[in-house]
């Protein structure tokens, strides 16, 4: 099995106050979650380990929201309100990147897979098996 080449891609919020880099391949399969917060926000997920994410600007502009178990840390720009990344309940030592917040052309989404976040406890084992290595 060959290893996929990766490079640092830039992303961030709408106003540019929060920016980051994330180490990704050029082609990815993203996740669409049907939980209440992801559905309302239109979030398109890609999970990475903590060593593949670097917050560049906006440390002081991030507002955090947690609900339910409080494990997930939903980070929003306090200026424009966009959630371009967060710490997911499924991978608290990593990040979920909103693919829609990457710079245009940074990656090509080759597939989107559903995740039944509305029934998180029933669906998480399959997701953890997939994202564990990232």
C-alpha cells in the first residue's frame, strides 16, 4: 500500500480573523453529519490528528460552544460567527475541519459519506475506525 502525499492547506473563517493550516492530501472523502448543529451549519467534515493542524491567527477571536456531553468544543470566530474547525467528540485529540472553509481549490472532494450524528452512540464505532489513523 502506498502512502498518500500530503501538503499544508490554508483555511479559516469568513472575515479572516481566524486562520489555520491543515495537513491534507489533495483528494479527500468528506463526511456529512445529520446532527442538529451540523445540519443547521452546513458543516462538511474531515477529521485530522492534532499534529496535522496549526492555528495561525485568531487565538483571541475564538468563542467556544459545548452542549450535550461537553466533549466536543465547537470553536466559532467571535467576529463573523463561522465555525471553520472544532474539536470533535469522536476525536478529542484532533480536529474536524470544515472543508467548505478551506481556500478554494485546496482539495478535491472525491466522495461524501453520511454520518448518522443524530444517533451518535449507534454510529460512532464505524467512524472511529475510519478516522483513527488520521
